[in-house]
């Protein structure tokens, strides 16, 4: 029955998908593509130290559907190939682990090489810390992170990406990660290039300040390289990811905002180390805010403990949007006009996005009763990790040029793993735009703007109407609802309101609470099966802002929720034969988040 259901849903998706609907007039024919924009291989020193030996070639082949052995000893295979992928190895000490292990390479002769490659993980980590500390102090270990070594490895990265680029079928994007950790606070950025070549990466060894990265990006852009950066995992920034001052503590300026928005059109909203949409402490009235929270620093303190993060404001996307609107309201500029994607941040070459096939971030013990205490579910740190995420783009073609241009214009969304397709358009005259009907997309592009777009005050004739459409991943759960998260500012004070816009089943909004009743939960906690007897395959409809004020700047993004399904930790606990840890949920509602549509009063 499940096979027939999957086939039927796949046929329905092919019939209903906007990419399959004939386009007329001037509306662009864009298709939904899904990809991984944050992946590490053996060229990343931290991954190499955790026994990763997967090369970029291995990672690309995995994304195309081939099996890959994980450092934990298990072999994994993704359920369906992806459309595109970027390998984003750390620019800091790129490739030195693998090069030190090569007896023919000059790096293998350095005294620190033996420590880095030691089977004693404590000694290896200490040597890694020694390298970083020496570089930050301005006294880098001689011969290690040289321009020559960096370029040599970078040429391998470029060659692998070009080797696997198959336009129309599988797109690879040349990329790397700039990995600034300001006193342990994560300010990392993934840097992406449009072309078939790219300059030697700018490293956090060169500077830990994002402003300096942007200066470098501006310079290579002048040399002819199209480039953009995507901040990731800002939930671990401890409040400085989306701050009200720059890296040196100076007040933000219009020039800062323009430079940041030009170089960073997107932000990663979800990955293996938690979801950065919102925190319950910031949005206590959002019943879905308590989702895949990761509330510790990634690095340990001197006592070997993971320090808790307490500064949530400035660490989450919704908070950043609100801060940006406050700046726009009072100072006339907005430093946080970014769109959204998601990725995994895997350090193994394996893409860990499936709950029932979760591999963890790096080397972890196999999930067996004998190793349960040292396995993923047995670790207080690892069990807070999530099986996430994927980037979705609406692109004309599966090519580097088309996908990069989509990232620039922010017609993108991120999911926590499932391949949920979602479309959003908004305009002041959306008459005749009926989601799901023939030619509705053509009409929507003509009359409104898509996700990532901007509505202008000059066009305002009444309140904006949003055309909403979402369809489930054929291999996962039905959809619960489509929500619109509205953010606005008045007098320099920002506000938020969440609206249930379209939903499944025979439910209604409670007039007392303004909440929609839960969709239900069909998960059998013994068998870890669920039923798609609730929820919907497709959700579609329109929504008009009931409290629109033409004199308020605003941003609207969409959140699409699935019905509840088992979390990966339940599968691990069952396999290991141990109780499920009480500090993480047994079921979750996977979701998708779209880039916002903005209304600019000024």
C-alpha cells in the first residue's frame, strides 16, 4: 500500500508542480531544485582529525546517489539524488591533515605533523589548538598554512567541482567556508563562486572580522569573479551574528548595511547543529518556536564542557529581521535584508538529512547496545543535533549560472530535510491569481513578486494579498499548514504576528486564542511508523493581511509544517535498545522556511 501511495503522490506532484505547468506570456518557467550547500571532506582539518577520509569526489558521488562509508564504520546512501551541491571545506589549514599524512609531501616532515596525525585524539586536538593559537597570535607555525599549500589544495577543490559538474542534471558550485570563531562565538560564512574558477580563499587566519571578508569579496568581484557569502549556524553566535554594532563595536551605518546586503543575500536557517529561525525566549507566543534548539557553543571550554549560550537576541533569523526593520524605521537603512536557505554542515561526506538514516556530524560510534553510551543518542551534545537541512531554489535551469542567480535574487527556501516544494507571491492586485490553477504562476509573476521580492509603497492600493502553494515530499509526511510570519516596525519598535493561512483537515481558528488546533499525531512510538491519514498532499490558497498599515515597513516569510514524524533519536534508541533521552522530543514536525517578501514604506 505504501508503494502505491508513493507512486500516486509522485504522479500528483508531477501534475501539480509549478515547474510542470505550461507557462505563457512573460512569466519565467522555473523549477524546484534541491541541494546541499554546506559539506566538509578530508580537506577540512577538523574533519580529517575525526577520521574523515571522504574526498570531494566521494561527497559529490554520494549526492548523486552512490553509497559512502562513514567514519563510524557504517555505509550510508541517500534515498534520492540531489540536484546540486557545494563542498565547503574550511579555508583555515585547508588540506594540511591529508598532506601531512602523505610521506612524499613536505608537510609530512614538519615536527607538528606527528602530533596532528596522532591516534591519541587528545594530542591531536591539542596540536590543532596550537596551530590556531599561533596563527591568531600572529606567529603561525612555519611551513603549515602557506599560500602555496592553500592554492595547491584549492586547485584540487576546483578540479573536483568541475569534474562532477553536469549541466542540466547535477550542478556543483565551487565554494569554501571562512570559519571565524570570535571567542568561540560562531561567525562562519560559506563563500560561493559562480564560475568555473575561483581565487585562493580568504581565511579567518587572515582576519576574523566579516567586514574584512567583504572587502576581499569586493576586490575579487572587481577581478571578474561573481561571489556571495552565506552566514551559517548563527544560533551559536551568542548574540553577535546579527548585532546592532559592527565587529569593532562601532554603530552600524548605511554603508555597512549596503555592503553586508550586497555580499550576503542569504542566511542558513537550519543545519545539523540546530535551527536558527527563532527561540522561545524571543517569541513566547509561537507554539512552534521550540524546535531543534542547539543552545551551546560548538567548542568546549578548558574543563571540557560545552558552554551554554544565553544571548539569543542577535542569534536568530526572526530577531535579525526585527532588528533590521527597527533600523529601517528609525535610521532609513536595513542591514538584515537576507533570504533563506538550509544545509547540513556534515563533516563526513555523507549528507545527514533523513531521520531514519541519520549519520551524525562527524565520527560517532555505531548505534549498537555495546556502544550506545558513546553513540549519538548517548551524547548530551550530539543528541541535540538535527537531521537537517536542504536548500530549495526556483531556477530556470540546473546550471551554475541559473542557480547562482537564483541565490542572488533570493527566490529560495530552506527545509529541515524533506523536499517540500513551496511558492509564495504577493501583490496589491492579485485578482485572478488562483494557486494551483493553470497559468497561475505566470499571472503571479506579472501581478506580484515572488519570495525574496519587494513591494513598494508607491504601488500600495489597500493591503497586499499573498498567493500560497505547497506540496509534500512524496517520500515523507503530509502537510499540516502554511503559516505567514509577519514582522513590522512602528516608531522604532518591532512586532511580530503569526497567521495560520492555509491548513489541512476540517479545523478552524479558535476565536479566543486565535490559534489553529493541532493536526494530530499518528506516530506509533513502538514501531516508529506514522500514517498519512491526516494532513494534506497539497495546500493552496490566498491570504490578505488583515492589519496592513501602509506607513509601516514590514517583512513576511512563510513557514510550512508537516504532520508529526519520529525524530532520528528514536530510531537510534530503538536500535541500541536503550531508553530515549528525556531532554529531546520523540517526534518532530519537519518544516520549510521561505525567503521573505518585504514591504518598504521608506
